C-alpha cells in the first residue's frame, strides 16, 4: 500500500515537471518566433506645429450683400444710393457732359495727382468699417478753355457753313463737339490737338475710404452689427491719368458669405461657452475676441478659409436629441506681397519661416487675416488648419457650395507633433516613443498635451530629450513585445 502511494505521488510529480518543461519550451518557442519574425519598422519624423481638438459638422455657403462699380461721379459726390449709382451709369451722356463743361465752366476732366500705392499694388484689399480713414487718391480739376477753342475753330466753322459742308443751323459748339467725338474716339477721349485747350485747376480734392465706408453702411443688411467687412478691387488709377465723371475708379464689394451648420446639443454647449467667454473678455478689455472655425470648401478640393462664429440659432428635437444651427461669417485673407529683400521683412517670423523653405525667394505672397482681427496671426491661422499660402479669393467661392466645418475646442501651439501610432505604453501605462539614432534605439518618455486620435502634441518628460526632426519608429506589435519581454 505504501509503495503504491509512493509511486502515485511520484507520477504526479513527474507529470507536473513534464507540464512545466513543455510550458517552458512553448514560451521559449513563442518568444524566439516573435523575435525571429519581428515585423520591419517604419520611421516618421517628429514635427513642430499646432494641434487642436475640434467639433466637426457640415453646412452650406449663403450669400448676402451687393457689389458696386463706383464711377468717379459717385466717389466725388458721396453717392451711396444704389439706385442712383445704377441710374447714373445708364443715363450718362458724354455729349451733355461736354456741353455742360463748355457752357457752365465746370471741370471737363479730373487729373489724378496721387494714388494710394498699397491699394494700387494689390489686386484686392480687405477692409472693415471700423478701420481708420485713409486716402484713396487725390485729383485736381481740368477745365476746358472754351473761349480759346471757339476762337481757333470759328474761322473753320464759318467756312464750312459757307461752303454748305455743314447745315446752316449747326452751332459752333455742335461743330467742335462733332470733331471731338469723331476724331477723339470714345469715352470722352480728346484728340491730342485739343489738349492745348485744357486748363489745370489748383484746388485739390481728396477721395478717402470714408466714401466706401458710408456706402457699405448704407447697404448693410439689417442683421449686420459691429464691423462690416468689405473689399476694394479693380483699383487701376495712376498719377497723371485723366478721369471723367463716368470713369469707374474702383469696385466695392459688400457681399458677405456666411455658412450655417448643425451640431448636437452636446457640442453646442461648448460653442455657447466659447461665445460667452469671448464676449466677457471683449467687454473687459475692449479688444475684439472672436471665436473662429475652419471651413473646407468641398467643391474646391477641401481648400480652407476662416469663419467667425456669430450666433446660435433655434434648435430642433429629433430622436431624443436636440440639434442647433450655428451661423458663422466667412472671412477671406487679404493677399499680401512681402518683399523679402527688406531686412525687416526677412527677419519677421513669417519671413524667416518662408525663407527656411525657400532660401532664394525675393518675395512671398500670403493671406493676411490681421486686418480683420489682429489675433489672427499666421500661427493662429495655422492652428486652425488654414494654409496662408493658398491664395483663395472671394470670387472662387460660390453661394450654395457645401462645406465641412471644424470648430477647435482646444489648441496647442508650437508643440512637437507625432503620430499616435508611434506612441507606446509601458507596464505602468506611461507613454513613450522610440527614437532611432543610426543603428541604436532609445526610449523617450513623453507627456501627451493633446491628442486627436491620429496625432498627438507631446513634450519630453524630465530627463529625456526629444527634438523636431528626430526619427521615431513604429513597430507592429511593439506593445505586445514590451509586455512579454518587459
């Protein structure tokens, strides 16, 4: 009996030992197989930039406002009534204009003596109704010396009448006007011979931005409050140019594009909080505090502009969730040319960044949003995901286009950015990345500042170093290996 018990215990011990040996062999084999069949690694670079978490939605582009070609007459006389502007263009008569100048001693032309170089140099300039008043251009009147003109042409006129070359009821004024209109072309152009009869006045008249400001305020839609954005373009005047009352001197666009998008009650609470905080800060500091979103234009391949969130509209209830419409004003950057041969421009933040990528560049063109809100710096705009080098103009965006809207909730600026697939966790759930230096690899523990799910803004933990441009690796099943191998 004792011998049987002994052999039974011995068999159990042998069985357990065999199981342990088999288990050890299996584990060793798995580890060796994993090591021998390690998936090749891929490398990515550590970048530096801005990262934001956001609320995403979709909407459409809505258009309101008007665009007006401004004849010199309107700018000179501060005409802001849209019907009057259209009526003047339709009813203008160069013949009546010439006769009026001849008979009533009013200017026939105006000579441009000074032009705002910034406006003339740029295709489109963006302004707001609160901007300081600036000079657009200056003119002096040009009168017609009609007495000298009559004296020189009267003999020719009388000879033509005597020879029946002209009807007997033709006046001297009609005769002279016929010569001007026949030989001088169109739009009031004078023959060179007639320019000797022009007298330059001395009184200088200044046309300022007070006029387009008054125009856009007169035509603003009722819901517009505060600053109104407008564009000035087709500004093609030059010093020495003669302009008539009918000459279009520039175009003012007070057309405004908006977008309306829908969010759930959970997201609208965040937007409402941001709007309230911005309003409180603006009331306290007196400085504009906008809440901005990035708008991707689907029809233009996802090209982006900025939109300022204005208000939350009435909500609706569906399937147990409330949905709210959010209204935002689309803001276009002003295309700006920066001369990089000027040291001050080359040493600016935006100049240095551009020259780093384009060392031989003599100038750069970028979108400046600072005219609308000084807080919209290049860094802030970049944080919204809008490319300041993508010159997207107002004319390219049409009403009715569908858009994707992204409202940042939290933004981290000037941070190290890594792909989340390059972030691993140790046994204590501490995040780290693996930096490859040649044939060596080192583990760098990081602190995650913000994560979007695909990218993370990080900084190295104390005692570790991580820099922009470092090569970090992604190794499939690395977390599994870490848990097995410690």
